[in-house]
C-alpha cells in the first residue's frame, strides 16, 4: 500500500443522479446495495436508522471494524429517528415530501403499522418511488412470510446445483441473493425515475423479491426441465452446459481456471497442449460429446497442467490466446497489476484504518462516472444538519 495514492472523499463532487433524494429505511444488504449504487452516482442517500443501534450491517464487524458498513454505507448521510415517536414520524413524512425514492425492507405489515403505508406515502408525494424489499414478494402465499437471503438461495434452485456431486447442496459464502436483488432494485429505480421525468408520471411501487432476483440466475434450468424432464445436478467446478470448464492444479500447487465453451476455443486449447487429435476424436468432437466425456477430458487437461508451474501455464496460454485465469484470493488481488492499473480498488482516507480499500463504482461511465463523496457515516452523524434543513423549509 505504500506506493498507492491515498485519496480523500470529495463533498463537492456531483454525479448524474444529483438532485435525486433517497430515503433508505432498509437494513442489512439488499437495500444498502441498492442505495450505495445510487449514492455512488450522485444521489443524496439519507440512511434512516434506529437511535443507538443503527443499521444491522454496522454490526458485521471484523476486529471491531465495520468492514461491511465502510463499503456499503459510503456516499450516504445518517439520520437517527425513532419511528415509534410521533414527532420523529412527522419529520420523516416531511422528508418524504422532498424525496424521490423510499426504500424499506420491514417484515410484512410493519410499514403499515407505522402509519407509512404506500397509500399514505403516495398521498404525501404522488411522484414518490417506493421500493419494497422482501424475500418472497408482495403477493402470493408467502407474502406475509419473513425470510432472509439464505432461505431464498436454498429455495430458488441455486443451492441445488451449486457444489460438488458427492457433497450436500452449497449456499454461496456471501449475501448473494441480497446483492443481486439490490442491483436489480437500482435498475428498477432508474426505470421509475425516467418514467416520472420523461412522462411527468406518478410514482409507483417496486415489488423487489429476493427470490425472483435469485431465480433469474438459474432460470434457464426451467427451460431445460421442460425439454428433458431432468434437472441439473451439482458438478463442482464443471459446467452443466459446456466442456471443458474446470479448475486444475499446477505443479507448484496453484490453481488455474479454464473455460473452453466455444468450439474455436476448444480447438485452440488442444492445439496448444499438443493434442490436435482431440478435435476429430468422437469423444470430444462436439460440445455434447465433451459434456458426456468431460471426466476423461479433464484428466487429459490435468495431466498437462499438473506438470507445469502456474507461471508457465499462464505464459503459454496467454501467448496462445487461450481463456484461462489463476485462482486468486483477495490478498493476491490487493497489489495485482491488473487491479492496480485498472483502479479496481482505491485507497480512501479513513479515520479507523488510515486508508481503506474501496471498490471503484461500477459500472464505469465515460462522461459521468461514479465517485467517492462521503465515507460511511457514523450513526446519526447528519441528524442535526438534516433536521435543521427541514426546519428551515429547505427539505
């Protein structure tokens, strides 16, 4: 890190979503993923938090440091409000009138119990976009059932096909369902904002279901089942759709990932390893043949990779234009030339760490890129300034 430039957050920075105000009442991952994307591109995200405790994401700590919050709480302002208090609720309603987006992921019925039903919110602000984040959606037999991403990852079909055939189904190691839903939610908000701006439209309710977001990743399985009557089974690092696709160990105990999903890439691969005969071999001639005989093909490839170091493999494959990549950890990536030159991680001044590595805003826009305006706020850090502006009638 010594050679890296430490940047400061820049409050004067603006973005393409400047002027869009977001009230984020959500907790944990999905809502925060949604609002951090909007905040990265200039939206004024006001994080409404319970006094004393705040967003539960603040409590996902490592060594006493709010590691998740530093990433997904950036570019937001924190407002402490006890929504059970009538005065605080009145202040929130006043903010609703000056906001464009309202995000919540309360347990079913809680928003209504607080006196903040969508009907009330839209009466306060007819152009408001309300994002309701739940595990199962606002309709259907599970509409009133609480749930977390873990349950969705299990029920959606994802865990069933994830993992190795001799092991139980595998859940993803991170909050994948929440993150995918949050990204869908950010897209949906921009669609709804465009409707309001382009057509002088009214606000609307976005029913953001973690289940449907996660299921979209494996939706092709439904078509496969219709065609074959079968379901895909866990295949480890192999693919149910293409071959070769796997991870192989090098002679020095490292790992390389390879995908030869296109016929032209498979042919390039086998020529590179000195086995052009495999192109015409009936066991491997087509993708269907290779899937059927993928264990035999993997043995051939492992025998090749297993006699060479990872550096030698990457050099040979890169020169030949074969699609491989090393299996790396985050520790490997911190000073990796690609990550450094591309600016995937940026070092931002941080009061706890001195410098905090934060992922650059995604995606990259040539004219209106996202940026770092605010560090993740302390709980209630902006309560005074927000309420003072409200009292002055500035919104």
